[in-house]
């Protein structure tokens, strides 16, 4: 996790949608879930995910998003991509 849990919760990933009784939290998956953000990742049992739930037009809805997608979302929100470039200015070594 690159961000604090509070930042994840405040990211409001799906809060643009018309969700009633919207709740968001970081959970450990008890079942496998496909990330809803379109990255096609299966979040495995025991792995953390960003879980959102609520009611859409009276029906219960829920969404699991993998943390890398939330990180990317927060990076965009916070403008980190612009700030981090260029990569070669850091001392980090490449992972192979
Ligand atoms: Zn994802």
C-alpha cells in the first residue's frame, strides 16, 4: 500500500455514481473477486482489496478493486505521475 487507509477511503473511487448508503473499506477477500476497475486481475483469497457497497436504484451493489488500481487512481488524483518523472533521478535500482 502506498497510501494510508484513510486516503483510500476518501478517494471516492465510485462515489460519482448515484449510490445510496455508500460505504468503502479495505478488506481481506474471503472469496476470489475480479477487480472491477478493468485490469482483469483476480484478487485472491486473503489478499487486500478496496471494497465498496451500497444501493443503486434500490438494489444492493458491491465492488472489489485491487489496490494497484486504487494506487493508480490516487496517483492521478494527487498528480503524482507528473511529480515522479523523470525516473532516472532516483536512486532506486531496477527490479528485474
Ligand atoms: Zn485492478
